[in-house]
């Protein structure tokens, strides 16, 4: 029997926290005096009252958390937050339709950044702030989830990382979830603060700098501008690139840097592959734009680097429309939607660690074929990978590709064309934002049929929570016993 | 050091055998008196002379075959046959361009059925016969390869089958390759003979019946008609459907039927999944065509069943243009390109057995997550699957998807649009034939750029020989020692 009182207590705490952020965006609204003030206040109260009651009624429920309670909490938190978090959009009338408002909110909390808003610049500042805050909250949630909670359940990107680092005891930050979370949040906040300052140095107003920093470090992608980052100076674009790169980096590495252990950062294999992949693809795109299409050199490089980093880190900011590039570049960008950056970062998708394990296994198979009777275990960084880790990765990637295929199929059923459907499914599962066809970087998701938006919302949730966390709730094994 | 003399001897035998088939097509040419006679005769001599010399010079080389020689022979046989086999097209002037002729030939030998010929009906009968004979030879080769040779090397579809059947000793036909090959060829010839008779009963002339039977049982797809099977009667279409189904079935099952052990056929899990998948997808397509598009019921069912069976068995015959269907049906057909039918059949692609193992592993992962400390091995039909089999399947599918992605990328680089590139890469790797976009079922590959045809030829070879057989030759491990 699930401990529902404990679940209710945790969700109560979450709602109270959510109401605080809503009061904050009410404050922003008050500051700009744009009439969406009461929408925020009312939303905050709708969160605060049930949240407060649940927190108070079950205040004495012990803090012990079981695996099954953990799964339920993790999966429902994102849904509950999105259900309550879409209230400001609806109440302010900026996104009156419930489906659209829910889509925008879950896109924020899952740090996807897919939007239904056509004229972003017409939104009041309070709403823009709330929209960016959903990224901020989602990013905070995911680093704790990825680095502290999921490994405790024995899966997720970071448990792979630990599997790699088995034997290197201090690659784990701290054993206790609470301490780890605090340290990660400090890194997270420092990164946001640093980016905000650097953006302001480039002439961006505080408000926009803060919103873009929330979106960058959470690898979200919501901008305050209709043309995303395209209208900003090269300096600002480079700053955003650097911080997107940081957001896609394993947060543990910042801890090493802070401890003065820089060499450890470049010993990290995943990080090196991450930079290499970005370098290679950026080179291909730059070459095409500069040599074949005769664009200016620095601009070609910057455009290439920006889109590549934005997609691989699953941020989804844009400075160019890659769907208008040569077909092979568009296809390359499509493939990037399946990449993901480092485990233990805020980025989404499959992640480089998993690709690496699968790639290694394939290489090993060639060795095994030449020497069929030799026992050749799978090694990464010289350390053997346990077979259950390989099985987990295998199961994850297969499930990922299956859900991608089913999701895209569902989208074609509700009327999207094949390219747009595949692009939309891939980009929402990977938490990126822009896709292909009718949902490319210069388009938005407004025109997607209602049923399609629910499919996409579910894909965002699945992708963000590493599939199994959500799907296990639908498994009979979970409810048996 | 590789035993090159042994390799040369085997290739010599193959060339002599090829010359016999070329003499046969010369005979057909003589019968119809269409002027391509000398093209066949000259091609036959070009095969016979070096083949005969190699066979005679190295006649005393012992018959022992090592693993490494086996890999080299298997990979080079298909290439050598295609190099020599394209001579009749070039010499007769029907396909004067070498790239095109090679493409058509390797498409035949790999039983893919992708064609560069726009007006098939204008070809002389001798050439049409040779074109179908390449399917016949390729099919013969693959059943021996898949059922007898590859498992000896420890991989391939059938070794998975044996892995499943471990413990059921007489699921293996006969331990000796030669006996097994003879038995399989008998089944193969009986199926071709039976289909030819049934097609003739439906009014198809002997020549066309024979050519279509070659193409069906080899799961090839070359037709003697410009509109493939579309112009034939419903009776003939149903006959072709039934024999395509047979071609996608594990040939071991026919052995059981012959032994009177019918129950064993339906105990075979892969076979049941194969029929179930066909039934489900056919139902979806039929429903759409009949109810939503208001086509006639029987015709809708027949059209649906034909395309589904043709794609899943990797035959590639067509009676309709699925790219003109609803986008979700086109997408469903695209997904089918990655399916493949049963292990131990003439069909290509990933195959149902492999999908099954991956699917099972994913289901197990849910169990493992709920009970993290229980040891839950992967079972199929109640029998545990060894972890090295799972690793092999994992490596195969990952390599398959990687090569698909790279292949499609290569095709976009040479100028194909994304849909056509993905469709062409998937369909050639799977040995099917028709793809998407500019290479759909009513189009052909003539307009694909030359470089693209070489990419596609390589993909056909890789897909047909289960990837590793070919790629291991590029692995340093293979040449070390």
C-alpha cells in the first residue's frame, strides 16, 4: 500500500513553494503595473491554500521515503505544478485556452521551451517573468532529481555516471541528498547570477538578462523576444553560447573546479566527447555556411556554434532557421535532437553517457567476433561496466526510440505531416523546443491540433523524467503486492 | 595470415556457378530471339574463364574454413557477383552506365529490388530473366548464409533463433552445413515451383510467373511489369501475398510441416508475433482506406494486406502508392521498413526476433526497478537468454540505426531531400526496395545522384550481410595477430 499521506505532504510543500514564486511574479507585475497582478495573486492563493492545508494536516508524517512513493511523487510533481502553474496564463487572459496554457506551462517546467505564444513581446512582464520562472523551477528540480534522487532509485543519467566512476569515491559529491541538493543549487544560482551580469554588460536590461539566464542554465529556451536571441549582438550571443555549454555540463565538474581540481574536468570522458561532437558538427555547419553559401566567416561560425550548442544542450534558443539550411544540415540538426548533453546536467534527451556505452558495446562486439571464446567485458575509462547497467541503457534507448516512433505516429494521426511530427516528437522528448517543418525554430506550436498538444505534453514529461519514472506507474508490477 | 588460396578457390567456384546461370539466361534470350544473346554469352565466358582457372589452380587446397576466411568470402562474394553480374546490362546496352548497372545487380543479389529501370516492359526477356535470376541466386545464398553459415560464426538471425531454442535440440535442422543447405534449397525450390503453378493457374504466362516467383520467395521485389503487381487480378495478388508470407517465415518451420509437426509452427513465438503485427497494421490501414477514404471493402483489405506483407517481408512488390495515403499510414509504412520478418527467412532488416529480445529486456527493466535486488534474467519462451546474446542484439540494432543515420546523412549531402534520404537508406538496408519521397513505390532510383547510388549499394550489402560480416573487415582487430 502506498503511503498516500506522505505523498500528499510532499505535494503540499511543493504547492506552497510554487505560491511563493507566484507572489514573486505578482511583485514583478506590480512593478510594471500591467494589469496581470491579480492573476498572479489569485493563482498564488489557489496554490497556497490546499498546499498549506496538506502540509499542516500531515505535518507529523515521518520523512522516510520508499521507492514506490518516490516514483509517484516525482511523476506527479511535474503534472501538479503544470496544472496549478498554468493559472496565471488563463486568469490573465494571455493564454485563455486550457490546453495551450497547460502546454506552455509543462514546456516551462520540463525546461523544453516549446511555446504556443506567437507574439511574445506583447505579453506583460509579470507573465514573461512567470514563464521564465517555470524554467528556473524545472531546472532546480531536475538537477536534484538527476544527481540526487534518480541514482537513489538506481537509474537516470547520473547513476550511469556513478557507474562509470565506480571506485572513484569522491566523484560522488556528498552522500546525503539534502547536502548534495544545496551544493548543486548554489552552483545553479551562481551560474544564473554570472550569466545575468555578463548579459547586462552587453547592454541587455536586467529583466531580460534574468529571464534569459533562467532559460539558459535550466536549458529551457523561453526568450522574452519574438526572434529569440537572433536580434542581440554577437557579444551577447557568445555569452549565451558559453552558458548553454555550462548548462549541458555535468554539475559535478563545477564542484571540481571550485575545489581547484581542473585536471579532473578534462579527464572526464563524457565532457571531452561532448566538446568534440560540438566541434565537429560546428565545423561542418560553418564550412557549409561560409564556403558553399558564401556567408561571412565569423557570422557563419557563430551561427553554427549557437544552433549546435543550443540543440545538443536541449536549450532551444535560436539565432537562425536551420530548417532553411541545406537538407543535410537540417538532417544533422534533426539527429542532434537525439543526442542530449552530459549526465548530471540540466539538459534532456538520451545523453552522451548512454550513447557512449552503446557505442562501446558495438566496438566490443567486433573484438568478440574475432575472438569468440575470449571474455571481453565492456569497459569505460578502463573500468568494467556491470551488465545490469548495459541492460538499463539498452532498455532506456529502446524505450526512447519506441516512444518517439509512437509519439510521431500519434501526431500524424491527429493531422501533422510526417516531418513536423517526427521533429516535434523528437524535440519535446529531448526537452529542446524547436523541431522541423511546421514547428521549426521560427514557428511555434500554436497551430498544432489540441490532441497533438496533449501528446506533446506527455512526451515532454516522459523525456524529462527519464521515461521509466513515469511509465512504471502504468506497470502492473508497480501496483502488485 | 589469411588463406588467400582458399578464398580464391571458393570465389572461383562461385564464378563458374554464375556463368552457368548466365548461359541459362542466354538460352532464354535465344528462345525469344531478342538480340541480347551475345551479351549473356560473353558475360558467361568472362565469369567462366577466371573462375575455372582459379578453381583448377587451387583445386587441391584443403576444404577447411577458418572464421576469418569465412568473413572475407561472405563479404566479397556479393561484391564479386555484382561486379560480374552487371555485365549483361552493360553489354546489351539496356543499362549502359556502370554505376546504374552495378546498382541494379547488387539490388538483385541482395534481394532488395530497388531498380533504376524506368520502362521495365521494354527490356528483352533474357535481361528480365537475368534480373530475376539475381534474386534467385541471392535468395539461395542468404538462406544458407542465415541458417547455416552465420550461426557457425556465432551471429546472424538464425543464431538468435538457436539461442531461443537452446535445449530443443531438433529445432536445429541438421548439424552439418552441406546437408542443411541441401534441405533448405529443396524447400526454396518447392516454394518457387508451387508459386509458379498457382500464378499460372491465375492466367499469368510461365515466364512472368517464374520471374515473379523468384522475386517473391527470395523476398526480392523485381517485377516484369512497370506497375509491379498492381495490374494483376485479385487472385494473383492474394497468391503473391501468401507466398511473400512464406518467404518471411523461418524456413525451419517448413521442415516441421514436412515432418507433420504442425503444432510446432504455431508454438514458435516469432512466427506468432509476425502474423499478429501484420494483422494489426493491416487492420489499421484497411480501416483508413475503407471507412475514412470510402474505398471498396475487399479492395481496401487486399491493398492494405499486400503492402504490409510486402514491406515487412522486405519483398517490395507494390499494388498501391503508400506515399499517397494519409500521412500516418505513410509513417506507419516507414516504420515497417525497420521491422523485417522472421529469422532464418529470406527477408532482410532487423527481424522480429531481435525486436522481441529488446522489447523483453525493456519489460524486464520495469520489474527490476520495482524489485531492485532481485536477479531477474531475460527469458523468452521460459528459457533464459545469455547476456552475450543480448549484447549482440544490442550491438546490432545500435549499429543498424547508426548506419541508417549516417547513410541518410550521406544521401542528403549528395543532394537528396530528407524524407527521400531516410526512406532510401531504410529501405535499402532492410532489403525492401521502395522508400519515401522521390523513391516511393511508383518511382525508381534512376534520378538518384551517382554517389548516392554507391552509398545505397553499400547499404544494401551491409543490410543483407547483417552488418558485422562486412564491417569486421574494416576493423583493426580483424587484421591484427
